[in-house]
C-alpha cells in the first residue's frame, strides 16, 4: 500500500547491470523463469508466509532483511524447510538488530547489516534545488500538530507527505476487495511505481530538513544527506533496534518543549555513524553482482522527468474521471431503483390498508387472536 518496497528496489537496482525480471514479492516461491538469477533480497519479508522460502531458481544475497515479530512470520521462519534454505545460502544480513537476535537465538546464522537504503546516492546527476523556496518535509502521524507548532517558528514552506500510492479506484473499490489486497490492484505498473518512488526520494533529498516517524523515510533522508529528526514513537519498535542510534531521536512533546532539539531554520547535519554500515553494504552488494551505478535515479534529464510526470498524472486523471463517471451512473441506477422500491412499497401499503379495512379481515380477527395463543 506504500512505496516502501519500491524504495528498497531502487536501492538494490543500483548494483544491477540490468534488470531481467521483476519478481513479485508475494510470489517469490513461484519464480521459475530461469535459474541462478541473482537477486538482492533486502526488504521486509514474510508478511505473506506461504511464499516462503523463495524459489531455488533465485541466487540470493540475503542482506538487509527484516522478519516481523508476529507468530505467523516466526512460525514460517523457523519451519525446517526455511532453516534448510538459510543453511544453504549463508549467513543472513539483517536490517535491524531484532531480526538478527531472533534468528541467532533459533539456530540460524545471522548478523546486523543495516538497511540497504543507506546506500542511496543521487550521484549529482540530477538534483534540482530551488534555493529561494526552501521547504521542510513532514512525514509522521503527528503531522497536523507539528505543522501547527512550526508555522510560527519558520518562514520555510511546510510540506506533509506520505509514501502511500493511489490504488486503482475501479479495481480497488468494488466493495468486496479488502484493503489488504490494494497493493495487488494498483493501476501503476512496476516501472511507474519505481518512478513515483524516485520522485519521492528527490523530494527528500531537496528538502531543507525532514521530520518523520517512519524508517522508510528516515533512512533514505540520512543516505541522501538531508538533516532528519526521527520521532521514535510508533509501534513495532523492534524495527528500530540497531538503527535508532544513527538518528537524532525525539518525540513531539519533547520537541514542543525544546525547539533547539532540531532548529529547522538552521538544521544540524546528521551524524556520520551510518557511513560504516553504508560502506560495508556497498562492498557486499558490489562483490555479489560485480556492478554499481553512480546514481540511484534512472531519469537523467529535467525534460524526461517532466514528460514522465505528465504521462503519469494524465493516466491518474483519466482513471479518476472514468471512476467518477461510473459512480455517477451507479448513483443514477440506485436512485431509479430506490424510486421503484418506493412505488412498490406504496402499492403494498395500499393493499394492506384495504385488507385491514375489509369485512373479512374484521370477522377473522378473533380467530387470529386464538391462533397466536
């Protein structure tokens, strides 16, 4: 439902000389188009336990992986076929210390590798910055409260963003499709979603600073050298274990009491503690594929960026327009049906009233009372 997987894909893509296949995250066990396909397997796995372990046609680099601390995931990870898979493919690099501790505790060789998004790099290929219009980017649950707090403390623009992408209205809103399937019904294809994620990363990179409570925003901001303040207040704190030491950490209440924690008018630079993790990840991935791109972005020119954005917005506008037309047609059909039902009800009420006023109804009244007794 969000572009987190696409951001992870962009990070991994930088180390691929070419992309031969897109492997569906929830169908990774079914992949059989070729054998020995090198795949950097960073990201959050096993929110779909039945897709684990992956196909043996995949030659994996198990790095920057996360397994959630929920029973279905843990059961799938610790199944014998899963343990055999890990044993056959070497030590597991884990995005967070929690995952590494969990695997090691259960006899699976693992280590803390950090997140591959820490290797993101624009390469200065295309990084437009409007110095006359600096902006602060906010991506957190307390965004409204934060905007209210900051608007009197800075002249910079305040932008609120999230990493959700719009599902197809026509496909995702028929009434019977659960929200858990939205990510399967989006009308954006792989390439389009990757482009949307690239645009989002550019927004992070060009911001004066970022305030967020989401790892998939904080880590790219750190890699792209944008000053970032992290509110470590959300659920799933296990995801932050081993990573929160890389950030300037606070919460909305502390920040409201002490603005100097992160002065958005002159934000302090990030700690360079992440560089050791970044360099090790680059070294490992480059050794695995023998390749590295100087930039994580695929778009190389400003004109290309504008043209692709126009196409995507046109597609979204057309789909939204079609959806509105469909809704209006459905509304008209429902209104007609409601009017027909009203007429039917009126006729039935008239028949009932006539029947109740009839002599036969009055004469049989005592019998109906006896029947009820």
